[in-house]
């Protein structure tokens, strides 16, 4: 089968969606499928290369607003390469239009992966005015309601949100993302060296890591720090914070300064992916304060490492979390502090383990493609 992916970002760009599609593309190639990717060009990356059996074509776009330029500049190449494809795969947001348009012009089936549907939740995002929230929700609705042949949802919760926009249930298929259980193996990672390096050997460490997106709820975690310190004096937040988006990073660092909590946390830039498990191993618990979450990589990675998780009882998080956890009210610093204290005192709940291997994820995508194309395995 020949599968064409139209994605605004792909490796070496690293994020949740990019991790997903790298595994799916390479997994399909390993199963004998011909996989081609059209994506935006990244600094230092060639216009064309083949990585692990995946042919990658990168579209040159102006660096300022690259992802928006990609929507238009990818159309000619997508139209050209769609001719030989059996099926076209895209994702929210900026690859959706060139993928769908090319599929219709070439008479091909087109699949979109939807990572998150925030809906009315846009209006509760910190620092987002009414007009900006309305604009984001409107753009989200437009993309999600383009008539794709199939919608792949990364969780049951996200699938329900897609249906709220009027998409028929029979067009929505849940295929959970995966994680690398070899990378996040608690038997292979030790946090002792991290604790010693950071001078946190004797602290109760609660860890938060990821990008400062508007739906991640990090502002509520920062405001919870004094409340946590009151209950657990030797507690310290270890925050590994991405610098993109820039506006989100600035808001969080400004909040740290204005609330006077800098002395109660250790702020780090992102660490290499292969080292992340050591930082999770160093923590006593992981906090996921999101106010919206389509899947929840951070929560599942922490669960795989056997770490207690304090997470918002919202969106997909209750669906995917397992092991030792405390689910708390979203957007509530007092609730976050309660959750961390509950872990510290050994009062967290425990549920059976849930697993999300990449092999099952790749099989899910492959099954959808066979169903739509009618091709045989």
C-alpha cells in the first residue's frame, strides 16, 4: 500500500504529534508499505531524505509563520504525489487543507488524526479574550468538520468531542497513541544521579514536564506551590519546561517571578528524550495539571515508570491513567496541593495497569487504511 502523509511538522521537529507520526510512518514502512511524508522544512534538514524507509519531502516556507504558509505552499506537491498514493493521511491543523484538497482532486480517500478538540473550553483558557477564543473555536470547527473519509481519534474522549461537531460516529475510529515501554522502563532508569546533580537528594520532588501550551494548566501548578510547601515543607517542584510557544514560556516564568516561588522550584530546559526517564525516576510524583488533554503522553509515561500521578480529572486523563494516582478538580491550585499531599502521605488510589504499545497503534492505522481502500493485506 502507498500511503501519503501531509503533516505540517515531522522529525527532526519533536513534539507529541511528531512522535506519533514518526512511529506510525516507520512502523508502516517496516510492514512493507510505501510511506511518503510531505512536511515543512526544519533548520538544518534537507529538502528530501529517506529515514528508516520513509521518504520525506520538505516544503520550503518562510520561517515566520511557517506552519500557516505550509497550508498553501504544500498544495502543489501534495497534488503531485497524491496521484500515486492509495490513501492520504493528515492531522490537525495546517496539513488538513492540502491533504483533503489533493484527495478530492485525485479521487483518493483521506484520513485525519484529531489530537484534541477543545470546543467551548477555549473560553476558559488563561489570558485568552473572548474574540481570540471564538476565533480558535471557529477554526477548530472548520478543520474538524471538513468531510474526511475517516477521523482517527487518539482517545475515546476526543472521539466524543469530534462527534459534538456533527461528525457521524461511523466515521470516527479510536486509535490510541503509544509510548516506548523500553525507554520508559523503571528497571532501566535511576534517578539518584539526577537528584544529586540538582541538589535535591533529600527533597520530596513533584515533577512537571512538557511545553507551556495554553491548555496545560501550568499557571495553576505554580499557584499551588505555596500551598504544597505549607503541607510538605521539604517538597520542591522540578519543572522541565519547553521554550515554545514563546508567549506561554514567558507567562509561566513571569508568574514564577511575580508569585515569589522561585526558591521552591527548579526550572530546567528540555532534556534529551533518552534522558527523560531518569528525571521521572528522580521524582516522587508527576503532576499533570492540564485543563484539556486529547491523549496525555506525560501522564502515561509517568504511569509506565510506576510513578504516582496527580492529574486533572478532565478530558482524556481519567481514561488513560492507571497505577497510583490522584485525580483532582481542574484549574484549582488547592486541589493540586491536596493531590500532592495525598501522594506524600500514601493516600493515593491504585488502579490496574493500562498499556499503550506502539505496535497496537500502527496496527490500528493499518486497519483503517485497508478498510477504506479495499486492498488486501
